[in-house]
C-alpha cells in the first residue's frame, strides 16, 4: 500500500508561501520592540530638560 501523505515541503509554492508568511509575522515584532525604547529615551530627555530648567 502506498503512502497517501504528500510532503508539503516538496511543493515550491507552498514553501514560498510559508517563508513569506513567517517574514511578515516577524517584521512587526521587531518594530514593536523599537517603540518602547524610543519612548524611554524621549522620557529621559524630557526629564533631563525639565530638571535642567528647574535647577537653572
């Protein structure tokens, strides 16, 4: 009896769809990590400017 299971890795179109889907899912995760860092840096800068103006 032959094996009825077809390996999806053997199909180039399915592999390309899989690879493109993963790249699209990873990209937003990288961008979302940058926003909190920018917010923290801006917060520190604002606190520094306010402290400088108050102590001047």
